[in-house]
């Protein structure tokens, strides 16, 4: 069953179908674009002419290669045009009825050896195959948008698919310069199966008024290195499309994390489906535009820094990497810094770590020797919290243990002057429980930096129900001075980033537990299909499996959602001492240093 796949039909000439046709034509295939809409067919030709012209202008292809590719592409409004195709890829709208009709008509047209591929990312390939006279020749071929740029292709087999058909399209994907990942038939497959659950939680977070759309998107871009925030991405994908995918996922999993957030249905019913409609979570210059314009929800200009308390000196409590990094950030910004640890020796070691960091910056040309000396000169290492007596802002960066932090804040309450702002860097503990360890909870706020603090731009500003308004204004102003981007969020487990990140990581582990896909395929899918800087298992091993498990447990305890229960595989690895890179083994093994 060795099929050359030199003539390929693409059914449905929307954005995705046109993109797939372009990829195929540029790779030397004869392409038949089929759409019942003559306007769609004309637009596909126009789009292909424009995109290949841009490619010539950028030196990616020659004018001759462009002409040859355009000559290999022809259009039709009838499925009968697919008669000579060795592969047909359908990318019509996500509807069983519509896709099944296409497959039934293709059965009467194509040769018995032709492969029929569906581009669905939400519907059951098995169910579609069962409607075909030759189910062994039916599979899923899921490209990602924009198809010419995105490297990932998910090759989806049903229980009916013949292996030679899978081998043929996998070989084709590689010849197209794509990275094929073999997956089984379940809604969302790998990339969208993980992505859409995360997007859904972000929509629910916004709907609950927990954080603004701008802060949710900024938090995930700056805290996780993602190319787009989740709400902006929903607008790009299409809110109606996302709702359809989630409905399909929920019908299969019955996991509440996949139950579409009501706001998705409300926006869809109102016709506010994202960029294509000119309005979704954001408002756009025009339908189809990517330019966001201000609307009624756009934040007003920042509150003036004068509304807060003056801050000239900062105390940082702790001796670890995070404490050193935060002290470095404040000192670089011109603040006088006291770095206090449990002993003078530990404080000196922490300051020495800062000196090495600054020296590396000098070596890379990012800092002058004079600036290095001035920065280090602003830092005083102390072996006791008593050195915080006159600081304007005290920031703790000690162990992530509620009792330890409460004891520390009780001590800060006695040492720090009246009016000093007390900030905790906790990433998972209730800030209000820490604040209540003091006699001035109104002065306490969360200031969650990300590691490494000198490099990461995000700070989650966590205001409790007791935090004073001027304390919040003070921290916002301080963030601006240290060149960090503050995002506001309420005092609940995970804040923004961890509350959205760790359920996604947990679901990736569950995929492996269920033998649905391999570590490597899942990591590749999320990097190539989702634009993530690291795959979930790479990230888990970097963060530490014990740290990840602790955060998962906190989220599960707070939200009481069964879908947030830590994956047993994660618990087993932690129990076995396999904690990631720091122990040499986590989900993968690492060379000992």
C-alpha cells in the first residue's frame, strides 16, 4: 500500500485550507483546492499569490519557484475534482454532519487506494471513519495555524486506520518540512487537548473578575514566556471555535476543567467571536484586524506614584537564590538594601552570590564596572532582622512554609517601623494568613517575583481583603521603578500564573499515565504547536517535581476540583526521590555534574 501522494486535494479553502494548499504546492505537489464558494476559491488564489510574492521578496523562494507553485494549484467547486487525488484533506467547519457528508461523497469519487484525512481538532476521527466505505484509509492530519509557519502536524490514528496509511502521511509531513507526532483519537489530541483546558481556565478566571484581561495575558506572557496571552489567543482562534473544541473534550472526559466557561457561550451567542468579528475579549480596529483599540474595559492611566508611601530603603529577608536576586534588582534600581539572613555567614554568602551575578553582567557587557561597584555598595549583609528597623519596605523570600513565614512576619512586625510595607514573595500560600501574624495586616501585601528575579519582568501583586490602598499603590510604584511589570490579583491559591500553569502540567502527566503519548511527543507538540519555550516535562524537571506536587496539592485543596488532583505518577516519582534536574532524574535522566 505504498502511496506516492503526489496529487492532493484540499476540501475547504478557509484560512487553514489555503495555508495547507500553499505548503503542499511549494513542496512540489499537485494541489486541487475544493470549495463550494466561488468567492472562497478566488480568495485562496489571491492569498497564495500574495504569500508567495512575499516569500520571493524575503528571498525564501525564487520567482521561478513561485510560478511553478502557483501553476500546481487549481480550484474547483465540486468534490468530483478530487477523483485523481491520492490524498484528500478536508478542513471544512467543525460539524459531524458536514464532515460526514464530505466523506460519503468522497467515497463515490476517489480511488479505493486514496487516503482520506480530516483536519479536525475536536471531533472523533473514529466516528468519521465509521461513515466511510473504507475506514482503514481514514485518519486525522491536524495542521496548526498558520500552516506555512507552524512545524507541528498531529497524525491521528483511529482503531480502524491501517498502518500503511499512517506511514504514508507521516512520510509526507516530513517531506513538507513538518514535525509529525503520532497520536490516538481523542478530542483535542495532544496540543489542543492541553492548550484548550488552559484557555478555558483563563476565560473562567476573567469571568470571575479575579484579574483583568490585560493582567491575565501579561502574566502568562511574562511569567511563562508564551508568545500570546490566553485571552488574546482565544480571540485569534475564534471564541466559537474554542467553545466547540471544549464541548467535544468535555463530552469525552466529563472533566470540569473542559466544561466551557459560560462567558465563551455568551460571547459566541452575541457574535463577539474574536478578531474575525472585530470584538471578543478585546475590541479590534475592524473585523479581521489584529490591532487592539481601547474600549470600556481598557484600564485607565496608572495611579500617580504620590498616592503611595515613600520608599528609599528595602530589606530583603532570606539567603537563597530568590532573596539574592530580589536584593540585586532593588540595588540596581538605586535603593539602599539590607539583605538579612539567619546568620552573618549566610548573609555574606548571599551577597557574594550577587557579586558573582554582577560580575557576569559586566563580562557580557550589560553592566559597567562602575555600576557593579555602586550596586554592590548599596547592599548591606546582616545576620539579624534587627537591621530592618528603618527600612521602608521589607520583602521576605524564605522557605515556602506557612509557619515559617508567619514567624518571620511576627518578627518583622516588632522590628520594622510603623508605616513600613511588609511584602511576602509566596507563590502558593494565603497572604492574609501571613498578614494576620502581625498587628498591622493592612500593611501586608503579596509581591510574587519569578525566578531568576533579575531577568524575569513579572511581579504578581497580591492584595488581601485587609491590604490598605496606599500599600497597594506603593508596591505598584516600586515595581515601575525596578522595571518590573506588575499584575494585580486576589489572594487565592496559585494567583494567576501558577493557577493556570500547573493544571496544564498535571494534565500532561495524565496523558503519559494513560499511555496516550510519549514525553517527547508531548513536549514537541507544545513547543511546535503551542509556541511554548519548553515542553511540560522539560519544565517540570526544571521547576522540581516536589515543588510542582506541592503547588498541585494547594490548588486541589483550595478549589476542590477533582480534575486538579495531582497525577499519581507525579506523586510516585516524588516519593521515589526523582525530583528533576536537581537530583539527576525526574521524568527524564540527566548527567550528574
